[in-house]
């Protein structure tokens, strides 16, 4: 149902470096790059994730209550992506762990303060 998700940035070069390293762990590659933004995805398999300079020219700000969740194949990958986000300068918003039965996830903020989750479904309750 979701085709793509976009978060804002005020420093495209810095954001691209952050997400290149982070999303590579999930098998994503750059699908497009313009002077305003970059998008990553897996050809034909998943929705695209992009980071953009705001179209209206105003500064990018963090949406209160907004969050993007990235799906991983397993708990180990959740842990690796969360650790990589922190290594790249992201802020911890919740360590990897089980939440609500079969949901295993972790939370972090990117370099612009956008909140993201990385998760997998474990199949156990």
C-alpha cells in the first residue's frame, strides 16, 4: 500500500552518507538522486525511502508523532542496523528488544532528528 516515505533534511550530503551506510545493511541501493534529494529501495520489492530538502525552501523540522519503520529479516539485523545508526551519529530512542509479543524492534533518530524504527516479527508471542 505504501509507495514511498520521505523525511526532511537540512544537510543533504550528510543525510545521504548516513542513509547510504544504514540502508545498505537492509539491501537497499540508491534509486534516484537529484539536487533536492536521494531515494533508496530494492528494485520492485519494497517501498522506497527518501530524504529531501523541503520543496518550499523552509527548514526541515521533525514531525512530532511521526515515525518511519524499516523492516528487517531477523533480530540480529535489527541489532546491527540500530548499532550502525548510533555509530553514524544517530540518537538512541529505544534499544533492541521484544515488545508486544512477536514484535522485536529498536528506535533511533537520524542526524536531522527524524525518528525511525527498525523491526522484525519473530513469530513468538
